[in-house]
C-alpha cells in the first residue's frame, strides 16, 4: 500500500527513506488509519534491530513517514541464493527475537513477520513494516481503531478479506481469523528461521486452500532431514515455535532469544543438551539446576575426602581405545588420491570422503555421530577435500580446478581455474590457500579466489626417489582417472 523513496534531509544532511500513502489510496479511511497506526507503533519502539522513525507529516494532501535509510538487502532477496550459513542463521535469529521481545513488551504484535519485512545490513537484521501491527488496549489508546484488512504485498498467495498478513507466513490462528497475540509472531518466527537454515519454505501448497490446510494440520519435515548439519537443539527450538496450539509454543520472545544464544555459544554441544531442552529453555531453571548439582557434588566430594584414607587407592582404569569406521553402501567404493581420502572438520564433528559409485567420483559428508552420509551437491568428480579453518566451507579439486562449497548446502564456487598449478591444498587461518604439485611451485591464492598472490618456492625436478614417485603417480591415475590433471 505504500511507496518508499530515497531522499536527503537538507536540515540534518543525512539520507533518509520517505514512505508515503499514494494519491489513489489516500482517500480510503481504513488505509489512512493503518498508515497512522504504523507511525504510532514505530514511534513507541527504540531498538537497534527495528527501523527507526524520524518524523511524520502531511503536506499537499500527502501523508508521509520519514524513516531510517537502510543499506543492504531483504532476507527474501538473500534466500533466493540458498540457505544461510549456520552462524548467520543464529546471529539474525537472535537479533529478530530481541526486536520482537521489545515490541511484545510494549504490547505490540507485528502480525506480518516475513523475510520481505526483514532487512540484512552491516549492523545486523532490521525489522520493518508495522502497518498490520496490533496494539493491546493496556498499552495504547488507539487499539480500538479498526485495522486494515489488506495484505502488505500483492503476492500470488496473499490472502484477502479478513485474513491479515501474508498467507505463507501465518500462524494457524491467523488463518482461522481468531484472536492473535505475541505467540502468533513466535510461530511465524519459527517459519522464518526454518527457511533461513534450510532454504526451503516450511509450508507450501499449489493453492490457497491447500496451503491453509498445511498450516492448520501438518508439520514441516524436521530441519535435520532437509539440512543434515542443523544442530538438533536448533531443530527442537524451531519445532516448538511451530506448535499448532499457542499454549505449546515458546510463551515469550525473551525465552526464545535466550535459547538461541545458548545454541550460538556452543551449548548444543554439551552432553546435557536434552536435559536443558526439557526444562523449557528457561535460563533461570538451568542456573538453578547447576547450583543444585554443584551443591550435591560438593557434599559428595567432602564425604569422599572423609573416607579417603580408609580405603586403598583403586587400580587405574584401563586405557580405552576409540575406533571409527566408514562403511559405504554396497554400490560405493572408497576412493583415494595419493594419501588423500578424507578430510576431518576442525571441530572433529564431520568428515568428508571420496567414493566411487557407478564409476563416478563424488564427495560425501557425514557427521561422526551418524551412520548415514549425504552426497555434497556440486562436488561431482571432486577429490582431495579439505575444510576451511572455521569449518563452514569444503574445498576440493575437480579436473585440476580448485573449488569450494558451503558444508550445509549451496552452490560451489571456483577459486582457481584448471592448469593453475594447485594440487595438494592447505587452507590457512590467515585467509589464504596454499597448494602445489609434487616437486613443483608452491602457489598462494586468496580464500575468496582470484589472482595468484605469490609463488613461495620451487622444488627441483630431480628426486632422490624417482621410482617411488612414479609408482605413486601410477596408483593415483588407476584409482581416479579424473585426478590425472598434471
């Protein structure tokens, strides 16, 4: 319903965004009420992750809002490129939950949360468009004013009439036209996080009727089945957001924010993650449990000290040996290029290995705590895999070309073309990649790809062990013809 312009504030010398109500809509009373409601709503919110309102006015028959100008892209535009890396998913999710908590504490329910109303900027996520926001009577005297019954975008699957919002990002109670509250925003927040992490929409249908039925009756596939590297703790958090009954969801955005921060800080790797989740994500309960556990352990320790000298020291426990095996399906055969068969992530939780299936070479990703492996899209013919220092990227070679691909899914990117001399590779934590052929020059390129930075050294072509080198080269060619790129 609104038009937005980029403008310059000549008094304060700053760039702003001006949102106006177009002339052909200005004579509709319900739209003018909605426009004024947005101004009143935003003016009551001051938060780093909510777009700031600078001014409001009316001139020459035109109503306008002067708002903070944001540089970046909407989350909807970013999702057209695929899912976000896990660290970005958690970062933006925490920021959006924090913004919702601020709004909910003011008695404001957004009711139109969706990727198109979230901007991604250098300073983080920014929540936009409170035109459909609902204010509680306790918080605002304008709550009794009628709300607009129009959507905020002319999408193909945007509902009309009594349904407020964008259908694909609605809670069941919105679809049924029932009363909504802060827990409605929490449901849609789960839908948005699901899409950020998997690149897939939580609910899809070929028609409005089928889409409504999905929202009301079915649950989306678990995130770990769509994006296998999703932490189980995040999967549980989103699943609770998407509960059909509002009483079964997270009850406040604050609790949800605290749970997401715990996951982002590495809490999902703790063995007691299941216990933490069963406590409902309440940070207070977790701290209480830790205090009680500490007190119990202290009593046990004091009791042990009292009887320490009454019992002989037990014999030291035997050393345990851990073993790990990769057993591919019967249709696959592990492949090796010289000494490079697999790569282990820096945190030790994932491995990438090469396998031949029907004569074709492919890279596979597997978590060490799972028995199944997933083929990595875009790595057909890939060999000599390696991880980036932060574990977010998998590098590999294919026909002499150096590439990288996000570990949780996405398009592969070329770093160095065939014939660049890159062979065995090391990804350094200084943002560069080192690689070279046996007895050849050692090349250095940036981790983002591009021109050669430097040639660090050149080995003499002579070798003290020419027979061993020729035999290793022959084995490499027999095992993987695609790797014979020198």
